């Protein structure tokens, strides 16, 4: 069995994720293809993930791809997470990862509706609510904001109790319609680092819908792209990332003729059959990645790039904060001071060369942000710490 060391995995990460300077790409579309998809739970992540992997890119370039050319599309998918996908991947995502999320959402919502006494049949209530939203959007060529939709449709302008201490309202119906690919977060009416979308019919946003894959074929294509981006990865990595089952993952790996390889920790990873050649060392590099960047969130088994820093870099629910990288390993995080300047906080000592590279990225990001302070609700313990940064070795 071929062996892939942690050093080679880190080299693959640098090259495939367009993080080493020589392998950066030139557009938001190229970044998203390189990463399979971009996390979009927080609006700034998409822009900052693109910035980190390009030389020259402005927020307007990402806006162009999302809202003008529509070559990139926001879609709820794996693990009930909002992603940005290349447009050509949507026909594979809708019947597979998104459909799984939509089915789970329907079951929970229908149960909550009955429990709240809104209807005797929760599925019927949801179907009627969905139909009313679609009708309201059919009469709105430019889309409607969530508040406008809620005020237009009284039956969803309610508060529904869910699990203890939690409830949901109109936005949950919109979320379900987004998961099924019927509606999409259209034009953003706020600045790039804040989300105030106008919900729009997907068919109006993209035109005639392409033919959909079957669920199995959809997973096949998503797994193929994931293996190119993140391989070698384990079965457990794929099950977690897809938010799916071992059965689905094993079927996709078999259909792809994926090749097992041994990893340093003794696990078995998988590669595409035409992707077995060793990736050359890309040379020294440093990067600053945003909250929930797809690189740090790409695997379940993260020791080969996180080392001992997992608890300092993730919140209690498993969400990654900002990260500072040197040669394929996370060595710290970054924050902004009161003026908006980016500061690197190290969790371990690094060489003088690495520190200069990180400081260069911090200066580059500070200049790019132009004083904008990036909001987040996913601050890690390292980001919240007031302790001084570790100096260079």
C-alpha cells in the first residue's frame, strides 16, 4: 500500500488549496473550484477565503461572481451549512447533500408545528407555507427581504417552540426552501461583510434549471472533487464532511475506484486513482485564513495540521476561528485591534523567516480591509485571549 506522510499531506494542502504563493489563483471561481466549495455561514468568510488564495482581488470581484455573473451560488448543503458552490456543481449537490438536509429539516419542522398546535398535520402546514412563499416571490422579480416575506405571509409570521430554549419562525421556512433549491439568497443589499439578501426564485436567478443527477451520482461527483481537494482523507473524514453515512461514502469510493493509502497515524486514507504521484515540496509559505475557512474545516482528523492546538482554535461546538499557517501547520490565529489592523497571535515559536512572512500577510490583509472590522460570532479561545503573542524563535 502506498504511504502518504504528513509532510506530503501538508505539501498537497499548500498546492491544492492555492495557499503557497506560487500556487495562488486569479479569481473567486478558481478559488472555489480549488476548494470544492467555500463556507458561507458568515458572509466575510467567502471574501477572506478568496483573498488568501489570490494575489490581487477586491470584494467587488467576489460580488461579480456571486451576484452579476452568478458563476458562484450560495446553497445550504452538507451538515446544514451554507456554502458557496461553483454553479456547475449544483445539479450534484441538490439531490444529494442538500436533499438530505431538506428531509431532516422537514421532519423536525413538521413535528414542531404539531407540538405548537399550529396544525394537525405538520407536513401539510409546511407545504402550504412553502407554496405561499413561492407565490410571493413569483410576483417579485427583484426578490424580497426576509422581513418583507414574513410580513406578507401571516401564517409564517409566528414563533414555534422547538427544543428546550430554542424556537424558530419564518426564516426556517426560507431555509427549507433554500435547501430544496427552490429559492436562493440573491442580491445582498448590505456591504460585503454583512448579509442582507433579497430572497429570489432559483429558476429566476439561474435561468432554466439543469438536469439533476441521482442522489448516488451527486455524491459520486462531490466525493470526487473532495478527494482532489482534500485527499488523502479517511472514510471518517468524508462521513463527517458530507454529513452523510458510511454507506454513501463507501459506495462513492468504490464507484470512483479510489485507492487506499496508509497515513502516518496508522489510518487508511483514499486518493483518486490518477492522483497517486507525490506532490513536490512547495517551499516556505504563510497564510492567514478566516473563521470557518474550508481548509481548517476540511477534515475530521486534523492532527497533521493542528498539532496540539485544537482546543485553542475551535469553539465548544467545533467551529474554527481564524488561523495563522506556516508550511502547512497552524501556529496561531489573527485578530484586529481597535483601528482594524491585523495582528498575529502565535501559539508556538516560529522562525524569524516565518514570523516575517506572517507579518507580511498581516500587513497585506490590513491594507486590503481598509479599516473594516470583520464581525464574527465564532471567536476561538485563542482569539479571545489577552495573553501576549509568542515571539519568533
